[in-house]
């Protein structure tokens, strides 16, 4: 190939990369809150996934998890092929496998919780994951964990207790907000246990992702999707629930589950490219708001006073954790950092 053509290709490739940067900068300038908006839309799609999981009562949650991993895996394969990067890089394989295992297990547990708990209650517990990240980051990455983290974890656990309402503390019945509301839905102990376990697995997945921050997201998502698909398929086959969904609405909803999973993941990735992690974490708390809305609209389950109070505690801790990440990322001479310095201290 002539040298001038090779040079032109290099220029074109560089121009493409610069064009992408200019395009991202243009969107950030024209709409400074675009990253927050994309994170909120991501929450909308993920909340719709939970609605589908709870609504498809004829399909086992483990099998639904398999379909979600199809939605994660297929779109990332072309990206990995285009980048021509190693799918299973040396030196990161053990961490990648651990991330895939804890992420897949956490997702399966969350699907079980969505099926066996009120949608909003399960969403609140599962979404408290960012609060617990600091504890596991301290244990495994030796990151600092100060008074702020301990207080938010304790308040989050208090919120979880209010939501799950253990009979040993609250008795067998809990009064509703008003007499004309529907009675509170009773659910077995394994639903809350699965939700809390999913939170702990999810927090470990975040910690492992920090250890993999040098890898491109397509490599991580490809491994995650492939591992999760195989793992959930084996579990579904073992418990005898591996089968094709019924024709009609069920299959359409399964396709929608995979599509919404893909859209939610892509929008979340784009939002993190445009905005800092702290504000994105705050915007993702919209997932809880959507869950309460869908619970009333689709399932006619009205949350009681304890669920609302527990949700407010958990949402407050998640928002404070997100604000703390944002403040700590600001320059030390920033006026905003000085204004919120109480959040940045350990």
C-alpha cells in the first residue's frame, strides 16, 4: 500500500476518534445534564425489566435471567470484534471470573426477590448496593471506611428492617396507611433474604469492577454475559425449568426483557462517560421511584407506612453516598467542595 494512503488512514482514524470526543463535548455543552438524563432513562428500562420478571409468573426467574444475559452478551460481541482486544486477558482472568460469578449470582437472587416480594420493597433493598460498597472496598482493597460510611450502612440496614418487617420484631401483621387500602401482602422469608444477599453480591461486584478498571467495558460485559448465560442455563436445567416460553405475550415480554436490559446497560455506560459516578448514582435512585409507581399501577399493591419510611432511609443514604463521591472528585480549591466539606471528611 502506498505510504500516502497509509498516512491518510491514520489521519482518518485519528479524525474519527477526535470526532467522537468533539461529539461528546458538544452534547455536554448543549445539555449539561444529559448524563443525568441518560442515567434516569437507564433506571426506567431496568425498572421495566423488574416488572417483566415479576409479571411472567409462568417462567422461572432463573430462566428469565438467562434471557437477560442474552441481551447483555449479543450487543457486546461486535464491539469486542471491532476493537480486536483479547476477550480473556492474562493477569485478569481470576478477577474476571470472580466478577462474573458474584454478578451473576446477585442477578439471579434479585430476580428471585422480585418474584417473591412486593416490587418496590425488593428494589429498595437491592438498590442499596452503593452503600455497602465501602465496607467491601475496605476489606478487599484497603480503601478508607470512616464514620460516614458506618452511619450510612447502619441507617440502610434500619431501612431494610423496616421494609422486610421480621415477625420477631413487628409480629405477624403490620397496619396499613388507611383502612380502605389493600391489606399488606405477606411474603416468605426467602424473598428478603434473596434481596439482601443480592445486595451483598452486587457490592462485591462493584469492588471487583474497580480492580478491573483498566479493561474496556466490552471485554468485561462479554465475559459477564457469556458466563452468566452458561451459569443460569445450567441452574435452570438442574431445577427443571429450562423450556421455551409460551407463544404470544410471554415470548414478546422475554424479548422486551433482553432489549430493555441492553438499553439500560448502554445508557448507563454513556451516562458514566458524560458524568461523574456520584451524580449518576443519585440519578439511578429513580429506579426506586419507578418501582413504587409500577407496583401500584400493574400489581395493585399499595406500600404501607413502614415500607415508605424504610425506602426514604435507604434513598437518603444512597443520595448522600452519591453526593460524597461527587464532592470527593471535585478539585480541592473548588468552592463547592468547601461548601460540602463535611461530606468529604472521613
